[in-house]
C-alpha cells in the first residue's frame, strides 16, 4: 500500500465520520511488533493520524524526554542564549569564580577563558569558587551515587561534565585520556579513593570536590597563561566588595548546547538546562523543583499536554510518564529545530533506553518531501523499538 493511498484513506475516513482509531488502525506487520504496554503514533504535517496504537496511554519515555527539555529551554531561554561565568578579585588578591550553570565549560573553553582573563588580573593569592547559583544538594530522581558518567551530578560551577577522562598507562598509573586536560594532583587523590567507570572519574559534591576541581583546573590554565595562583583553591562566597574583573560568555549558543545534548544523550546537560531555565523564571538559586514546575506549566500551557508526570529533564527517571499523543504535539512544536536531532538516512530522531524500555521519536521524510512525525514508546519487556521504526520507514519512504 503506497503512502499516498494511506493518506487518502485516512482523510476519507475522517471526512466521513469514521472513528479515529479505525482510521489509524495498524496493518498486521506493524501490529505484531508491538505489545500491550507499548504506544505508537504517526502523523502527517496536518496532524492526521496514519498509524496509531494506544496513543493516549502514559508511558515511560526514557531519553526521548530530552526533546521536551530542549523545547522548554528554547522557549524560556531563547535559541541565542549563552551561559556566562563571572570573575571578581578583592584587595587581597583573592580571585572569585562564580558559576551560572554552564554545561559546556570544558577544557578547550577554559584555555581561551584563561588567556582572556590573565592580563586583567593582579597577582592572585587564593582562588575561591562560588557555586551558589544552584542549591545543594540537588537530588535527581533516577540518578544514583554510582561511578558511571551518566550519574554525574549537576551544579552551578562544573567543568568537563563533572567527570575526568582517565586510563592506565603502561606502568599501571592513571593518565589523562584527553590531551587538552591534564590529570591534576587533586584528581589523582580522588582516584585513590574512587575508581573510574567507563573511562571516567565522576566528581561528586561530597567535600565540595566538583566545584573545587573546577577551581584547580581553572588555576592550571591561568598558570599556563602566565598568571599562577600562589595560594589555595577552596569553595566560598563572593563578597560584595570584590571588584568585577570579567564576565566570560560561552562560545556556544543554546542551539549548540542542545545539539550536543541530543547527540550524546547527556543527562547532565539536560538537567543543567532544566534547572537553569527554572531559575531564570522562578528565581535563584536553581532547584529541580523550580525546573519541574516550569516544565509542567510549559507542557500544559504551551503544548497542550493532558496526561503526564514529570520528575526531571533527562528521562533517566522511570517516574516520568507521557503519552504518544502528547509527544506528537511536542514534535509539531519542535519541527523548526528538527535539524538538531541526529540524522539516519531519511529520518531524524531521538532514542531512549532504560532496562526493559526502548523509545524513538522524531521525523521521517517521504520521497515526495512530506515530513511525518512518529512516536514509538516500547514499554513491554522483550519488545524492541527498532523493528517498529524499520517497518515505518519502509512504508513511508
């Protein structure tokens, strides 16, 4: 059956008053790929349903939820928004670094930052890091205290996604696996207490280690730029009398950040964006509660979502629940930014995976240029999302 015939059939049945469920009923080859705990919805640009299976049943979306978080950020921060980091210095030479939630404060950026900052500083004694723009502790449902990078915690001042990339040298000692990032003595001390997982040491907020590590790495790059730190690195608060030295603006606009988040399915970036957006709407310090409150309002008022529960912004929490019909509304609104999703032939989509759950949501381009939206939420144990997507792609392209 051709795509054009399917569309004609759906429109004819809708115009003659046939129930939507009948109009969008599944052919056998699609129906056999889905279980009772799954949902599927495929629509065209007019919103007409081509294929439908339990579209109004709430499901766990896994990382497909990141598309929603991206839309919240784009709406409330703006596509051209850029994160900043503030620097102050007091009369005693102490340098204060205040973070504002930048999720892409990485080594490549820190080198440029230090070269710009160093000439503006008088001799530096201590370096004091201030991460008070986000409240602590920040507990994200689904995130544990494991050594895995996807469990890296969020914070107002974080570098390299709150992780350190490491490996073992021929002598058995840890080495940095990123040439742009040195393995600092501070990180070596942490490695003696906390082994890495999947090639990365995860920095926690225990003992302020995440923020203090950020300070040590900034101090390293300042030393390379000719402005070494003579004192200690510690966590503290920015005093009112310290003079402003520089506000560093990220080289990445929000669409760059979102593209990175979607490409790598970064839980860390997703919740940094959610907390940051919540703080800018509901006030600092940023908290998960403020981010979720903003997200729920956005879902209801801007997208018309009707049956959902949101616990955080990355999809790692199984408490997140949303219907395929509501995700289709999201995809309709996100269409101007669909280029930010990873491309696979004639499709662009976001994947999601938790134990026993596979999800896909995005766009299929037909041979005639028509853009179809699709949502696949597989929550039935033993079922897989890719056979469903393969069957859809064959029918629509």
